[in-house]
């Protein structure tokens, strides 16, 4: 489910992955990037969110 959020709203998925400060920081870069580039930078934020989700899942698996 979080990967779907990563496609639609990358900062929200980063918050759900357990990194709220980074999610807020990404939000402040994501909004102007969408406005000024017309959405061309959106895939970069999707990849960032997927990496953070994957990293959180691996950290959770290592703790268990």
C-alpha cells in the first residue's frame, strides 16, 4: 500500500515509512519541483520514496 502512496504522494509515503522529518523536508522540495518543472522531476521523488520504504522494510526485518 505504501508503494502506491509513493507513486501518488511521495512525501506522504516517506512519513508512513517512519521518517516524518524527511517527509516534511521532501515536501518542501517536491511542491516547487512539480510546479516549475511541470512534473518532470516527480519520478526522482518516487524513486527516493521507494528507496526509503525498502530501507525501512529491511531494517524492520533485521530487527525481527
